[in-house]
C-alpha cells in the first residue's frame, strides 16, 4: 500500500488527509507548529474566513459539512459604511445566496479531529520540513531539538502554505515557473466585542465594509457576538501602518475615516499597536507536481490576496478536483499528479488575478454610483434571463465553474457593460425595457462574433 505524506496540518492539509484516509491509504501529516487543538484552548485572537460553495462541496465530500454548518454564520449582503455612518446594502447573490463566516481555528480543529477518527491517519507536530530529496522521495525535517528526521514517501502532498518549503525545493528544479508579488498594502486585525448580553453590535448577517478609496476595513461576525475587523492599509507612505505610530495619530485617523467604529472597538489602541501587520502576497507557479510523486496544493500552489474570499475555497476545491480525478482514474496513480497540475494550474492563476481585481472593487468601487448601478442592472438582467447571465461574483462564489472560465466570462461581461454604461441617460432609464433589450442585443452580437 502506498505511503502518503502530507506537509502542513492547516486547512487544506487536514482536508486532504481525510480524503486520502477515506480511500484507504496510510497517511502521515507533518506540521511545523504545535497541535493547534491544544494551543487554541489557551487563547489567541479569533480570526474568521468566508466560506462559500466551492469550500462546502469539498467539506461535503469529506463528510464534515454538517459539523462546520454548526459554527458557520451566513452573510447575505455587503453592508457599506460611509464616512458619515450611513449604511447601504448590496446582496451577494441574485437568489438570496450567502457566504459564511467561520472561525479559522475552529474549522482547522474540526478537520483535524475528523482526520484523527481514521486509524490510518497520524499527525506529527513540531516537525518543520526543511527540504525534500526528489531523487529518493525523502522528506527532510527538523524537530524542536534540531535533530534531523527523515520520512520516505510514495506520494507527497505539499500543503505547507504561501511560503512552502517544498515549493522552495521545486523552485530549484529545471522548468519550474515561479512568480511572487507583494501588495504595497498589509493588514491588521481589530476586534468589535459583543454587547454585554452576548449579542452582536452590528447586523450579523452581513459582511461589513468601510471602503475608503486607497484603503478599507471589513468586519465578519463571530459566533460569540464579536466581529473580527481587518484593516487593509498601505505599509508605507503618508497614511500607512508606518506613519500611524502614535496613539494620537491613530485616533485622529479613525476620527477622520472610520468615526462610527471608534465606539465599537473599545480596545482600538491596544489592538492596533499589539497586533502584527500581515503582508499580502500572490504566488503563481507551474507545474505543481514533480516526478508525479510530489504535488503542491492550496496556498503552496497558489497564494492569493484575500479580496475574493477564495484562498481557502480554492484550496478546498483542489482537494475535490484531485479526488474526482483519482476516482475517474480508478485509483491508478500513474500520471495523476501531472494531469491534475496540467488542468488545475490555470484556475490557480485565474483566481489570483480575480482576487487582485476585487481588491480595487472592494476598497474603491463599492462606493461608486456607476459601479453600484452596473450591479443593479446586472442583477435585474440575471433575474429576467438567468440562462443568459450569471454575475462574475456569483460565478466565482456560488458555482463550480472553473475559475479560468469564470474569469474569461467576466471579462466579456465587463466589456458589454462598459457599452451599456456609455449611455448618458443610463442613471435615469436603467430600469426601462430598452436597457434589457440592449443587453440582449449585445449578447447576441457577441455570440455571432464568436
Ligand atoms: C487576511 C486574510 C484573510 C483571508 N480570508 C479568506 C476568506 O475569507 N476566505 C478564503 O477562502 N480564504 C481566505 N484567506 C486565505 C486562506 O487563509 C488561505 O488560502 C488558506 O489558509 C490556505 O490553506 P493552506 O492549508 O493551503 O495553508 P495554511 O492555512 O497556511 O496552512 C499551512 C500549514 O502548513 C504549516 N507549515 C508551513 N511551513 C511548514 C513547514 N516548513 N513544515 C511543516 N509545516 C509547515 C503551517 O504551520 C500551516 O499549519 C485569507 C487570508 C488572509 C491572509
């Protein structure tokens, strides 16, 4: 029987461990950190993620979706906060669909506990992968005493995140393409605690956004009544994490840009100065496999910026796609990792591009009347002609259409909507029949053109 190694007991590594165990393999998971289930109990900030349809599909496949539903809070719309504290809403779906806020720590714990239910899965903590010997399929690791531990595998899944050690090894092999790009913005987490009675201080079925052009803040609800806010902000410059270096400057800044949050975040100063600044990186590489024995998955294969809420979802979808291909091959491993990489890498690249585009959309355009009108027109057209139009956001978030197809479709839709928005009277007559007819005509023209 094949020995399967997994590097990284994060979200993707733990899910892949379950799926491989269900296929009957002996699975060893190697994680550089201590067991999250023990550390989390001691404390730590609650960080949440938006889980959507692609993620749910993988969780269903692994049989853990019901357990995750118990800790998931649905968010049906974006709630935008302007500087005056006025609120406006934008539904995520056209059919009342929602994305879900889940605690990253709890999700990871549940996945690990589920994986541990299988006798054929073993977790090894505090073992940092240093290298992989690709000639004899050996993983080279170091424990806390700095001893070198090795493990011989038949197949290895590298799920060791955006700064993957396994990928570093692949970067030194021939014909491996690699590109990495940092955003000039970073992020910091702040907390809106619950009311004394445990209720949320803001509407809890929304993802809240404070779009401010060059930067923005978002907040996702937690089960305990709190919200985790994330401030996405330039690293350096006149208004930046670098420049907000005193409590006084911080408070002036919040008073100017996020006045309605000052009361909501009582520990603003402590949160801001104690919590770390995270950086945001995009990694594109290919192929994702080497020798058909080692495969990169999740962030190790495609680290993306978080603005589409798709990083984890894309990683989970990697697991679904791999499992499906394994079943189609009737469990024959020959050429499997290569086929997976060949079909899937373009989806990794596409979601990376989409996520970068959505950054501009979230921080800048959610407050732009033209953009909001586009969304309204698209939503109306989708309701009237669901067979002819699915908005890009829905295609990415609420469908299983491959990301590269969603991106191509989105670009076509954008060009078509640019045409519609050229009408100088569009803000007055958008709701008229004539606008819908125009879209139909443009779609027909495009179809004939192809
Ligand atoms: C601010 C922010 C917000 C986000 N929001 C969302 C969201 O709303 N929705 C969404 O879908 N995604 C979101 N993401 C992306 C999401 O967090 C990642 O895509 C996801 O965590 C990837 O899972 P992974 O298992 O591939 O990697 P990770 O979660 O990074 O796990 C990698 C694991 O490998 C271990 N490891 C690393 N190096 C080694 C080594 N050398 N040896 C052994 N073990 C190692 C790590 O300790 C870790 O446990 C967000 C990301 C950020 C930064």
